[in-house]
C-alpha cells in the first residue's frame, strides 16, 4: 500500500511538473504576467536580474534563431512586396502613428507608445502563430527581417520623433542593438548550418531556454522599475483603453498589407504587427529613456498588448474558417 501510494504521489508530481512546464513554455501571456507579478511583488529581491538584461536578451535572440527554418524563410522572403510593406508598416508607420496620436498625453506615455511601436516582431512569435491559425514560417520571416532592420530604424524613429527635446545617442543605440540582435542571430544561423541535425533534434530545448530567458528579463526590468515605484491611476486606466483602441486599429490595418496572400498568411502579418518585441522595448526604454520614466508605462502597455490577444485570436479563427470574410468583420454584426 505504501509503495502504491508513493507511486501515485510520484506520478502526480510528474504530471503537475509537466503541466507547469507546458504552460510556461507555450503560453507567453502567462510568462509575461508571472514576470510582471514577481517583479512588482519582490522588487528588492529580484532587481539584481536587470544587471544581466543585455546577456538575457542575447540569449533570447540566439536560441530563437536556432529555431528558424532557413528554407522557409528564404521562400517567403522572395515575396519582396509583402516583406517590404510589412517592414515599413511595422517599423515606420506604427511608431509614428502611435506617437502622434498620443501627442496630447504626458511625455512618458507618448514616448512609451513610440518605443513600443518601433519594435520588431517578438522573437517568440513561433510559439504563437500556429496557436492563432497563422503561418509559423511567415511569422519567422517577418521577425527576422524586422529584427535585422531594427538597429537602424529605432534610432531613426526616436531621433525624428523626440530628438529635438530629448538627447539621443543614436550611435550608441545602434551599436547596442546590433550586438544584442544581429550578432546573436548571425551566430545562430552559423551554428544551425554547421550542425543542422543536432540543432533540430534539440528544438524543444532551445524554445524552453528562450522562454526562460524571456521571463527572467521581464522580471528583472519590472523589479528594477518597481523599486522606483509603479503606480496605477484612473488616468492610466483611461490611457490604457485609448492605447488598446489604437493598437487594435493598427493590427486591423496590418491584415490589409498584403491582400494578395491567403487569409491565414494575412492573419499572421496582422499578429506580427501586434506581437511586438516587448522584451526589447523594455530594454530600450530602460537603457536609453530611463530619465523620462517610461518603463512603468511600458509595463502597463505590455498588459494592454496581451489583453488584445484573445480578441485577435477570435478574429483569426473567423477569417481562417471563412476566407471570404474580412478581418474583424464579426465586430460589425
């Protein structure tokens, strides 16, 4: 009896461990929320993690790049119109649209929206695209191209939008972004080409490491900011609703970037417009705009983006099941 009870307890523990592991590696929203909660509730104990933010971001990009299917990336990249329009929309149109639409808001909010909008697609999009009925390979193409362009476009957008009122070291920003995005990506591609079978065999491991580093990075940045105080007011709540409406509209616009593609591919593009690299946004905000106090607002915007994901999933299911309907047309019923 005792032996049987021990077996049951051991099996239960393994099952619980497997469920937690699956939730943490496949549910990005949960990882983000967990990181935010831990950072806010234990700021003094966890703020030391922020000292390693650069290293953690490099890990995220490196291990995410190991999961790229280079053949599929090249195949989708041949549609230069789609990739060009998607990149311009995401890296140029969105940040300016968010910033100028929010120009009447306090500076910390308008700049937080600018930085969020200037980000490339999140590197963990591969874990989300399929869940939304999209195309993982296309999501990775957009992630790759926007991430490689980001070190050029982020300093440019920042300088044009707020360079006259805030001193921005664009050269330092470019070098920092190059080292944290392009270098680990290039190294990941080289490793994948050198030992492709070994890399593919351990795909789940690379995913798990990427997600864990992603969670630690968010925890560290939030904890460091929480130490200085993250407040929430009714005004903040109203601004968050305003930001949700703006981001929702821009995501909807993303569906019409490449009208010649299939609905599932257009849904993928729209998802990429919303699923921005929040990790990189927090990193940029903390490293280059800390004196403006935008990181606490970025944490709130992070929650806004994730609050929009369920609505996007419903819309995605609608258009992929009934291709002739337009994106979000269900809202007009």
